[in-house]
């Protein structure tokens, strides 16, 4: 997640005592921060898993917008379950790598791909909505080709994220074993470092944000123009055609307006959260290029913690945004939770009934055993008048 920053800390700490004077986080603050981070990551994982499950189960959630939202959920799950734990490990063990050689050389660089997929899935949501509003109303018969293009778009997102983010790290990652411990380092030249950080900042933040803002402005203008057109057309209608006014909202243009308005409601908070939460990380990366000794600054680790929390918030907040601004998602979420609760109650009832039936069966077996014993004693002539008889009781 922030491999360049933490590896530079490791490199510069090997011959410097400056880190000894860095800000020491109190134990209480450390525990509280980790609890908050883990809680956010856990809730984000549950939320994104529910988003992916609900969209996968619902047939009417197969549009391009929903497809990219599901892809975003998968990428966010990867960030929260893989990238975030690695960031915590690097934070707690800056001078030691405890996860082994294979994880350092392969899984660690590949995990960075999830962040690129997450960012570009948000961008794809904006592009897809912009494509919808600019498409003519007559282009509707090629849904199959449109679905194929969407799937190709998903493939391009994953491949480009791998090529830009993960592949350079796979080439330069180095695993070193020393008497004092093991190290997972990024071994590259200053030129390669500059090229990677600049391209990552452009690919991860500036370019996606620029595309999203552009499409957002276009969607807003389209909505304003559509609203203005409908209002002016209503005013021009004659009194005899007032009956047709009630049909406006059911027209194709009205439906498109509603879809664009819904997309804008979802896109707005996602873009705002993305722009704010990912800003600290990208600023820190660029700042480190011009001020290499920032890793030795007294409050560097506090800045690093803010970056980690920002990435976690960006990946964990999307399900919350959907549930707040999307009425359709809230409806599907309530239905899903209701079905889950019903199945859970039915399971409890079945377990309780099975337990009751098992207890009743054991009681009946016990009574049957007593009756067989009494019959056996009577056959041997060992019973007397004082021997009690136990009738066979069968529970219904």
C-alpha cells in the first residue's frame, strides 16, 4: 500500500539514529488506532461482500453500472483483506519482514493491483454513466455487444492495473536474510523510483479524478438541460393536452433522467470520499520525491497512519454510500437481511425440534428397555406381586 515510504524508512534507518527521536505513539493510542482500523476494515469487508452477493443474485442488477460496482466491491475486499494487513505488518515491523520470501517477492507486489482496480472501477462507473447519457435513444438493439464491451472493459482494468502497479514491483522486489532478521526491500535506482511514483500518482489519482470530474460535470449539465427542456415543453402545451403532462415521467427521456439522477447521487459521495481519502497518500508520495528525508521526520509515522486510514476508509465506505443514497440497494439489502434472518430462525427451529425429538426418542427407548426387562424377569419367574409394571408410552 505504501511500500515505497516504508522501505525508504528501512533503508535510511540502517545507518541513522534519527528515528530514535521520532514520535513514539503511546500504547493506548496505538491500541485504539489499530482497533478502529481493524473495525473499519471488518465492516468494509462485510459490506462489500454483501454488495457483491446482492448484485450477483439479482438479475435486474446486470447493467454496466452494477457490473462495475460489483467489480469495485471485489477490489475493495482485496484491499481490506490483503493490502491493509500488509500495511500493518510493515508499520509494526519496519526493519523486519515476518511473512516469508514468497509473500515478499510475489504476493506483496500482486496485492497492489487491487488498489488500481478499485480506483479505475470508480472511474469506469463514471464513464459508463456518461456513455449512457450521450448515447442516442435509438441505440438499444445491441445489448449483447454492449455486454461484451463491458466485460472487455473489466479485463482491461485488471490487466492495466497489473502492468502499471504490480509488474514494476515484481521486477525490483528483493528479499534479504541477515543475522538480525529478514528484509523485504524495493531495490531500484533513483530514476526508476521517480518514474514509478510519478506514473503511479497520475495513474492512481490525477487521471482518474480528472475523468470522474469531467463526466460528473457532463452528467450535471445533461440533467439541467433535460429538466429545462421538459419544463419549457410543459409550458408550451395547450390546455387540451394537459392530460399528456401526466405521461412525461413515464417516457423514455423521463426514465433516462431518473437513471442519471440516481447515478449522480451514487457517484457524488463516492468521488468526494475518493478525492479526500486518497489525497494524503498521493501527496506523501510526491513530497518524498523532493524531500527524501521526510521519512526521518519526527511525525512521519503519524502521517503514514493517516494515509493507511484514508485507504481503508476509501474501500470501506462504498457499501455505506450505496445504502444511504440508493433506494434500490436499500430495498434489496432489506430483502436479503430478511431472508437471512428467516433462514436463521428456521434453522434454530429445526435444531430445537431435532433436539426435542431426540430427547423424546431416548425416553421412549428407556421405557421400552424397562418393559423388556420386566417381561424377561416374568418369563423366568423372578417377578412377584410387588414388581411394578411399566406401561409402554409412545409420544405423539
